[in-house]
């Protein structure tokens, strides 16, 4: 077993194991901090698919932005919210634990069955790319190519997504403002 | 050699853990975390298939778009959760039953 495969399995075990711990922990603050580890190891897995820029963006946006936002919202809200979160008596959202476990495992079984049926016959575009050698290799300059693609081929989705992000941020700031007291 | 199937199995595991979180948890922040796990599994699939697409880079470009969409959804979702808490004094989705004041 060479080093690459060993590292891939290490990251995969880290991601799945910490995701399982996030689900099973009762304490929401601990679960939030464990979610860091899941996202970091997912970024590591992106590296093995030779997507270095996506991995860096994952670390910057998720770990640097989204999680800090979650922890701020969690800590800045008042003490009763914290107590309310940890006190998990009362009814479930919709389903008891064993039913949702059954549902999730059933869905997993369906996906695995689909993978088994898939049998590694690749779609046509993949076969033709493999034949002509158009596969990303470790010493390609990905970021350079991505920048060119963003500004030429994908410029319309890029503009749409930037307007959408602006709208979402303005909406979030508007929703979370203080109500005027009158 | 790491094949495509390795990535697909890992992302199926992460997706099902996220699904379990969304169904079983009782507070809105954990449900948001479950949705993030599912989005991350989808991004892993995008990236894994993008390895075979050097001409268009479609998978990596749309993985970046998906990350931006997830960030926007978290910002709006947390603002809504805080507002709901201010109104109802709880974030258990079971107890939130009205749309109007």
C-alpha cells in the first residue's frame, strides 16, 4: 500500500468518523467545533481529486467564514438558548432515532446498490477524454486555467452568483437588524 | 491507485450522515449542519468527476459555485433562526407553527 492510498484512507476515516461524532454528541458547542475537523478533512479529500483551488476555498469560506458565523450566532444569543439547546427533552422533530437511522441506512444501501450496478462503465465524454489524454495531472497549473474559464466560458453564472451573494448578504443583514422600539 | 469509486463511497457515507442529522435532530442549528454535510458530499462528487474533464473544468467551477451558495444559505438561515428565537423563545422546529405574528 503506497503513501497516497494510505493518506486517502486516513482522511476518509477522519471525515466519516468526525461526522458520526458530530451527529452523536449531545453538546451542540462540541459538535460545532468537531464540524471543523470534518470540513478540514473534506478539504484534504478534495486535494486527492487534484482540485487544489477548491480545497483552499473550502478552508477559507467554510472554516474561516461559515463556522465562525455559526459559533458567533451560537455564543451571542443569550444564555437561555444555550440551555435550551442542551436540554433535549420533549418530542422529536418528526421521527424517533431508530426510524431516522433506518431511513438513512436504507438510502445508503440504495446508493451502494446503484454503485454496484454501475460497474465502472464510464460515460462517453469520460472515455473520450481518457483516450485523448485530457485528464488533470498533478503538475498541471489548475488555478491559471480556472481563472481563464471563470472569465470566458462561465462568465454568466459567475455574474449571476455574485449578484445572488450580494442579495443574500443584504437580506441577512436586514433580517438580523434590531427592531425599532415603538 | 485511488479510483472514482473510492470518492463516491466516501461521499455516500457523508450524505447519509447528513440526512440522518436533518431527520433526527431537534434544534435548528444542528439541522443546518446536516444540510452543510449533504452539500459537502455533493461537492466531493463534483470534484471527483472533474478530474476527467480537463477541457471544460466544469466540475471544479460548479463546486466553487456550490460553496458560495452554501455560504449564502447559512447566512440567511442563521439570521432567520435568531429572529425565530426572538419571537418564539425556542428553536425546536416542532413548536414553530404559525407563519404570521
